[in-house]
C-alpha cells in the first residue's frame, strides 16, 4: 500500500483501516506462534502499513490544529 493512496482517504476510513490492519497483524502473529505462517514477509508489510496509516493520521490532525 502506498502513502499516496492512504493520504486520499478520510480520517474515518483511515481509522477503520487501522483497525483492520491491527486485526491482520494479530492473526499473523498467532500463525507465527503456532508455526502456520507460510509467508513471514507479510508481518513486516502489515507493520509498515500500520505505521504509514498512523503517520498520515497524525499529520492530518496536526494540520487541523
């Protein structure tokens, strides 16, 4: 997911996306713990997507103030 795609979304959409990404991260960590994770690179991708969404949320809140 690219940062430009994330910037085009509203704050509510970003919050929903963040919740979905956190759920995905949890599921992947559970798979890792049980030894069922086939593609470990997905953990890194999800973690970085979470960081991107949080960054855009924080910068958009700063612009409103």
